[in-house]
C-alpha cells in the first residue's frame, strides 16, 4: 500500500499523529485489509453500505479514526430514536451462528481466510489454523483498538483456551521480532511509522509474558501467517473452513448473543450495532 494512500485512509497526517503506536498498527492492518477486499471485488452482504469515498462494513461502528463512517439509522414510523434491527443491515436470525456472523456482519475477510490458508499450507495443527482464521475477528466485525484482547474475549467461551490465548497475545508479539522462528520486525512498520516507532509499555510487558508461555508458538504462528496474507492474487473460500469451524467452535444452543456467556453482549452489539441505548 502506498504511504500517502494509507495516511489519507485514516483522515490525514494530523489524525495519524494523534494515534498511539498500537492504534497506528491497527489502522495499517485495517487499511491493507480494505485494499485487499477492494482489489478482489469481495463485497459481501456485510458490506452493503458503501460511501462514495470507498468501502466500509456497516457493523464496524467503533472504528472512526477521526471520521464518521456511518449515517444515523433512519427511524421507523413512531420512533424518536433508533432501537432494534437496523434495516440497512442483513437481519440476523433468532439463533445466529458464527457462520451467520461471517455472512452478515464480519464479512468473508480475505485476510483472515488467506492467513488460515497459509497456516494450513505450512503444516500447522488445525487448532493453529483455526486461531489464524479468527485472529482479527474483532477488527473485521467489532472494534480494532486492542483487537487481540477484544477478539480473545469475544470467542473465549466457545473455543479451546489455547486459541483465545493466542489471539490475545498475537497483538503484542507482532511488534517483537523473533528471527529464530522466522519472524523479523515487519518492514511495513518502519516504512509507515518511521524508525522511532515504539508501542506502548503494556505491549512489551505482555509480549515478555507471552514469550515464556507454553503456548507462545501458537500466538507467534498467528504473527508469522498474518504478515504475508494480503495477496490480491489469492482467493480463498469460507467453504474450505466450515468443517474446521464445526470441530473447533462450540455453538451455543441459544445462538451467539443470547446464551448469557461473558461475551454475549459483544455479539449482541454486532446484531444491533446502532441502538440508541
């Protein structure tokens, strides 16, 4: 991605300068993912609301980077403020599954699919492939800031603990090179943010903790299979991962958002992203 295009995507140099290091990295990953979707013409039903200046996914209500991404939902007759289903978005069923969220809110993210594909090609265990498939689920459908932490909490009640742990700590480890396992410091961070770019102290603290954990390599493999997964010439179908999701994601009988798990409210936010209250 051209540096000027990236800066424009976040609202200009002033907006970029106002971000902390972690927000800058998240913004870059989002912009690269957006560019990949545009190049592949991969506009899912979750991406139905498109402004003249480009592609947006309407469920991403929290990611603004200084810009308004969405108009206020149109009120229904008799309403003073919007509540309930947003008629601009595909309506979710009464018992939504993970695949339904991918179809109607998250979108079939080419980046996530490419990351899982690369992990599979590299012969990694299915659990790691699955972690790669979900590692940016928060960026794609909920919120990008601290996306590793949010994404981990979002899926934790439904996946193996190792998967949610790896999703959480890949966010910190992406800033810390480990040449011995094939992860140099990403050149893009130097190119876009400069030689003096440094993340916040909590990133170093969490990365140090993760480096000495038994699941370190699971999180590290997310980083390794993350940075090379923005190829516009590679197309991957979600159909290739339906069985992996079935074996590794424990769908609640009541449907995501309605099962009273610690993250149910996060899934409900994606179902009703523009409720006034």
